[in-house]
C-alpha cells in the first residue's frame, strides 16, 4: 500500500 | 534486494567510474554535457534527503552518499579543473523545458503532499529526462569517444535492469511503484536509439558515428 511504502530503491 | 536491482546499481556505479576514468585519462570533459551532469546532481540531492531521517540499510546509505558525492565531484571537475575542455556552445539544451514540466508533474503525481515526497517525485521525473542534454549534444556532434559511449551504455543498462526488478518485486513482494515504473520506462526508452548504434557499431569495434 502506498501509505506504508518506503523508497528503498536508489 | 534482487539480482536485477543489484546488477542495475552496480551498472550505475560502473557508469560513474567510467565517466571519472574518461575525464581523468583524457584530462578533458569533451563530449560530456555539463547540463546533464548538473541535472543528475539535482536528482540525487532532491531524492536522497531521506538520508537525514530514514534508515534503509548500510548498502542504501553508502550508495546514496556515493552518488551525491560523485555527481558533485564531476561538476567540480567540469566547472573548475577541466573547465577549458568544456565547450558550452554545443551544450545548448534548454533545461528549463525539463525542470518546469517535472515540477508540475511532481505536483500532480506524488504519494504524499509533503516536501520530501514532492521532491522525491520531482527527482524521479527529472532523472527520466536528465540524459536528454547529453543525447542532444551527441546528436549535434554526430560522434562520441568510445569511452563516453561505454559510460552511456552502463547508465542505460542500469535503467533497463530496473524494469525486470520491478516485475520481480511485483510478483514476489506484491509491490508496485507506479511513479517510478512509468518514469523508468520512459527513461529506458530514451536510450533505445543510442543502444542501437552502440550494439551495431561500438561493440563491433567501430567508432560511434551517427548517420549524417
């Protein structure tokens, strides 16, 4: 879900 | 982390090392677009603000620091150390035409209406088109040093490898990031022309030359 998404990519 | 993303990141890392190698070995930044490099520095600085408040992993942290530091270092080399070798008269792409629309897109498409998230979106859109001044310059001069084409190929490979990474994550983690995926596909598509010439000429041992 968008709400919990973390930007873990570079 | 999956193999596609790891190879993509390593390819990105390699592209920067090739670029630095090109500048140091030829003692020149001829053929490199300062505008594209400045856009990349902007991309990294606006995207990696989360360095200050969000811990992902040591890998993630080190890579972010490296990308910010190396992009600033390249700008320094181009602007000061090898300044006379940079010819602004062929680096004429109007970056306003990229910055403005990317800012508008970030206002329209983002995950949260907060400053870091807006800047993150902006950086994703900007990265997708940041190579345009460089490709425009290539188009104008019609040729490139072989090492410069290796730099561009490694950069393009990094983007291309992120696509199977997203497909893999969609299946294994049920994760989809529509903003990054859309921008990433656009970004990869911009390299298709370049890749065609790279595979048919440079990898066959010929010089990178565009048909007149």
